[in-house]
C-alpha cells in the first residue's frame, strides 16, 4: 500500500507528540507537516479509507465531536478567531481521508484566507514549522483536549 498515513501508524509510544495530539479507537489528531502555519492539524481515521462515504456510523459519529473539540483546543492554545475545516485527500500518497483543521487568527492576511490558506501548505509558502515547535504545540493541545 502506498499510503503515507498508514505507514505512520504503529505503537503510539513510538510516535512524537506532533503525530499523536489526541485520538480514540477511530481517529488520530496530528500536526500537519510542510506548513508554515503553527497549529495546522489533521484529523485522520485510524482505518484506511479513501472516501467519507466509507466511514462507519461509529467513525462518522466521532468525526463531528473531534472537529469541534480540536477547534476549541486550537482557540484556547493559539487564540485563533476561528478554524477552517477541509477534506480533499487527492495528493499522491495521501488518498487516505484526512480533515485539515486550520487555525485562522484575527490578523491572518486577507490574501491567505478561506481556501487560499492552502498557500501556507505549499513548498514555497515560507519557513515550515519546525518539529520542535510542532511538539511544543502538541503538548499544549493535548492538555487542552484532556480538559474537554
């Protein structure tokens, strides 16, 4: 299987904080890589699925709860004004369904709002968030999620 997401699963004890911010039997929350925006998270089903329609009723029930919980935690930790939630799963090697949960601050540049926020995920988008910063945020987000 040529799936980046499935290749990153395994023993949770072996994952750095940025790869397992939160989760349950059906979902895992991780910090997106290759982004210039700290706190850009992905919500990933633990089971390999390539379409939302493939989610079980149990997975679907948890989806909304996780999106709201993660959005609230991002607000608490980053002070963002709102979050964007998007799902495409079209890039080569990334067909595994995953939901982007992106913090949008009140001073976020106008030219990078809405779907244009994906400009911060491109290779030429600026300096990517370093793993150490992702781990620092992950631990703060874990604590915020534990309070919910």
